[in-house]
């Protein structure tokens, strides 16, 4: 039985070898799963917002796409992950609420989170090998350290293996 480690909202965790990182209730938030298959090192972040640059005095690096990816990489490399082998899988970024008569980008935080995540991964030269984003439904994800599989569970939309 693999150990299960919960990753809360605006949180991140890293494990190596065996174990499963789980985060619940990704709505507009994005789950960023990083994995190094050579060392079986896995990292999972549950980000809430696209950029730390808009918020003053926030010390939580896991809350934002830009700082969470950087922090995950630091922690994974301390556990002997090799940067050139790290790949990403992302899930979440739903538009959970519709606003009548409004197509404002500001209100679609899910899409902004996805775009910011894609951009920051590109800046760090980390390839996105799979993603399950958008829609209007929440997701729970499990990242398996033994093999890098990301299981995406949704109510009404089944289970996807990425």
C-alpha cells in the first residue's frame, strides 16, 4: 500500500520512490505535477493564482504559478531529481461560475491560471506531456511517484489516466 500525502490548497509537496500525492477540489485552481522518471521524484502544487507579482507581502510560494514551479524544482533537485528529465502534467483551471453578459478575462481565473502555468513551465524548459484543463467542473488528482501516472477524477466526467 502506497503512502498517500495530501496537498492542500496553496500547498505543495515532493516525494521520491513510492507514494501518492493527492490534491482535492481543483476548480479554477491548477494542479501542477512535476516528475523525474529517472529518480522517481514527484512534486505536486495546488496553485490558486497566476502571479505573485500582483500581491504584496505574500510569503506563500505555493499559491502562485510563477513561484510554485520554481519552489517545486528547488525541492525536487534537493531530492536528486535531474532537471533535464523533469516533465509536467497539469489539471484544473475550470471556469466554475458563469457571469451573465460578461466575457471579462479578470473573472476567468481558471483560464488565467492555466495560461500562467503553461508560460512558467515554458520559461523553465519543462515540457508539458499531458493536460486536462478547462471545462466547468472540479477535479481531484493523484500523482503516483512510482511511475509518474496522474489520475484525474471528476464527478460526472469519469476518471482519466494521464
